[in-house]
């Protein structure tokens, strides 16, 4: 055993040396393929003979670099604002709902399952319209922005709650029992023991939900908010440049989604370090 410890890794495990070059070569191939596909996409758009001058003229408004007529955010910045606020609210709602789903209290369990079933079983568009158009009939009048935020938060909170619940249940029961044997309080067990292990399983589907929320935020355009989709359709109707405006909006959504995916990847790598090290052993 002592002799083995003194032997360099490259000599002791000859199959381990090429790992880094293989990974680097794989990444190089991936980036090269992406570059080719992006160039093909750009070539296809150029072949459509689109009016890129008009796109360049409206691009600052689509990106939200100019404020709206009321001095508020518009375009992609408003889309990001709606997504970010809804994301935080949905996370808070999801944690409470997941706790109810995992609770032994029948009332808490019933409330959590009823809420999740109701908002997962009805379309998001219908929920947006009910909150914005139907609630005023009973005396509760909400603005377009608040209606969109509430609808997105409640809808995605229901989906995210199931993701959190399944991640918590996937942690081996022995981990929780070992922590309880040390007389640790329940909140500390969740914070220090089961929570970090569950995050490794929660982050990938939760990240996919947040990317989906980014795209579904376009539904608030029907409430008159000057977000990215609303501006693209407005400029398209005014100039009949539908292809240019809708393609520009699609590419901006795509770019924002890539940023979310990169953040998700970094979080996955951070919380999966222990599993990755154990797998290499």
C-alpha cells in the first residue's frame, strides 16, 4: 500500500491520464457543432431577405434599453422583472406547499394537495384571465402587472412544490434518522442534512421550470404590459414586418434562456460535487 501511494497517478492508473484531453476534445466538438448550427441559422435568416435595418432600429426598445411611455420598464427588461419576481414568489409558495404535502397534519396535507391540483389542472392563460378579468366582478380589481405576477407565481408554485417534495423524499431515510439520533432539531436537519442532498435532485427540474416561466411570461402581454412579446407584435402590426420582429423576439428569449441554463448548470455542478467525487472513486 505504501509503494502504491508513492507511484504517480499517471503511472498507477494509466487509464486516468487521457481523461482531461478526452473531455477537452469533446467540448471542442460540441462548441464547433454549435458554431456550425448558429452559422446555418444566420445564413437561413439572411436568405429570407429580411429588413435588418428595421430590426436594428427597434432592437433597443425590444431589449428594454428605453423606458416605456409611463417611465416604467419595457421589453426584455420587463420580461426579466416579471420572471424574477414570479420566481421568488413561486419558490416561497412551493416551499410552504411542499411542507404541507410532507406533513402528517390532514388539514395541511389537504390544503396543499387541493391547491396543487387546482393550479396544475387548469391552464395558465385561464388563470391569468380569471385574476385580471373575473375578480373585478366580485370587487377585487388588480392591475395588469400584479395579475400577471400572481398568476405566474401560483401556477409555477404548484409545479415547483411537487419537484421539491420529490427531491426531499428521494433523500435516504437513514440520513434523517441519523440526524434525529443526534437530537438535532427538525429545521436544522432540513437545513444541514436533507436539504443540501435534495437540492442536487431539485435543481435540474426546477431550472427547467424557471426557463419555462421565462417563456410563459409572454402571456402577460394580453394584459397590456409592454413586455418583449407585446412590443414585437405591436411593431410587427405597425410595419407588417412580422418575420423580423417575431424572429428578433424569439432570439432574445433564446439568449435569456441560455443564461438561465448556464446558471442552472453551475448550480448543478456545485451541489453535485460530492456525488461526482464518489463516482470517480
